[in-house]
C-alpha cells in the first residue's frame, strides 16, 4: 500500500488530494497505467504525462523510476518561477 498525492490541476481532475493505493506496479509508469485504467477522471488527469512531474518519497524522479519500497508518490504540474 502506498500513498498517492495529487496537486493542482491533477487533483482537480481526479477530485481528491490523496489516496492509499494497493498496487503491483514496478515503476511509476506502471502505476500511471493502473490509475488510467480505473476510470475516466484518472485517464483525463494522466492523458499527457509530458505535462506532469513526479516525486517518489519526496524525491523528484522520472516515470521510469522503480517503486520498490516506496511509501509515497506525488504527481504535479511543472513548477513555474516568478
């Protein structure tokens, strides 16, 4: 079981800020594929992963990152400076 967190427009599309997910995913991309298959709101949120960033246990990483031992995955749009 791991916590999956959603921020900004990702949270708005899915409708919740976080959830505990039971997953067999080996990589972040596997997790994204599992989430997309759940229902349309997840498919919409993850339609274009080039518009997303991901962190595993609060470390910025790529979608090919392994999830072995991970406790938390967060999805968010790229940060903009200002």
